[in-house]
């Protein structure tokens, strides 16, 4: 079982904002593929979670990005 580390948020950047930035920038400098593939790889989650993260931040998970 994974234990959550009780670390403080970074000053000025709440966790939600850090996650949003990671999802939005996951494709930069990578091969061309649907956005959800890059989010899956960057966040180490499955396809369902990657799709949900894209939608959470108003992005089309099936948009081809990269390359």
C-alpha cells in the first residue's frame, strides 16, 4: 500500500495548478499522438485516468498533439 507523503504545497503554486500545468504541457517535445497518451505517460496513470485528467482541465483527450 502506498503511503502519502505529508509535504507542504509550493509557495504560490497550489497542487491543482501544478497538475494543470503538467497535463497541459505533457506533449511538448514528444512524438505525435492523442493528448491522453502523453498525459498517461507523464502522470503514470491508465488510459481512463488520463482521459479524465484531460477533461478536468478542459482539453480534448483525443486531440493529436506533439511531433
